C-alpha cells in the first residue's frame, strides 16, 4: 500500500512593527496621557474655583451667654467671613473672640456647605482680683465690668502678681472653713509674701509667708479648742508655736479710745 504524501503545515508569522511604527505609537500614548492630565487639571481647577467661591450663608452662635452680647460677637465674625466659606480663617476668629473680657474659649468650626458654627464658653469667676478684676479656678486674671452680683465674692490680691498660688491657698482655706460655718471674705499677700485672710465673721488671720497648710491646721485647732465660742478680732499665726490673739472686745475698746482722741484706728 502506497504511503500517503505528508501535508506541509503553513506557519503564518505576524510581521513585527517597524521601529518607526513603535515610535509613533508611543508618541500617541504620551499625547493621550498629557491630554488626560490637562483635562483633569481643568476639571479640578473649575471645581476648586467653585469651592473657593462658596459664600458663608449662615453664622450660628451657641453658648450660655450672660456677660457677652451676641451682637458684639457678630461684629467680630462678619468681616472675617466675607472672603468665602473655605477662605474664612477660623483660628483668627477664635483668637479675636477670646480677647473679649468674658470669653474663656471660642470653638469655631465649618459646617458644610455654608455655615460657620461658633461655640462660646464664658469665664466663671470664683473671686474678685483687686477692685476691677476677676479670677477663674485656674488662677487666670481677666477684667470686665464691675457687676453688682459679684460684689459679695471673696476679694484676692497679691503684690507679687502670683494669682495661681494665691488661688490654691484660697481654695484650701475655703474648704477647711466650710466645716466651721465660715468662709473667706478676702485674701491678701504683700510684697514680702505675708499672707492675711479676712473671714466672713469679721476675723482677720495672719498666716505669714511660709508653712501655710500647717498654720491653717493650727488655726482650726485653736478655734475648736481654746478659742471656741470666743469673739476674736485678730489671730496672728506668724510664730513657730502658738499664736497672738486679739479679742474683739479689746479691739473695740482701742477703737473707742482712739476715736475719743480724734484719731483713726487701724487693723494692726
């Protein structure tokens, strides 16, 4: 039987593009990429321009305001938002508001799409500082109008300008006196650091310039012990042991004698 003739397979090979064709293809790809970047940049630019042109449509002020008027807050905010929603410098608004006498903190936020929210916290005075200032619980001094509702607050003063340390001593003494049904009416420190307290019952107590907590404890022992139920005008605790006591009756007698002679009677 004769063998069948073998069929030759025909292999078709694709012709590789020429170097000129490859260069043209790469150039086209680059051009398309650049065109895409340009289009995206244009779209982004238009979108950014739109965002930057958004106005502030509403200013919302929140907080329990007793001493600061909302109109005073608005006067500060309104010129700051004229440049638009995203261009508004919220930190600058916060700083400007916190310069007002009674504002402790101003938290300023953006609320999309066109609201500026301002949350205001007012100062909470715990005592007066001299005649025209106030102190908060951290010992910060702030100045505001002398208001009648705060005239009965304790009055603190230090010639050393150290309100923080004075507030700590005031809080310690005030806490201790609560159990004795007394309170601090005034606390003063002179240039030498000598500390004197004036109590709600009219008593003056001189604590000196050191060992304040120890001398407060000694004072409490005295009024609970030997001086219990006594009418005392002044107690001087500037001694290592014990104290000098001026009874109220002796003070009144001295004052009466001085007045009869046409003079004036001091506290010393």
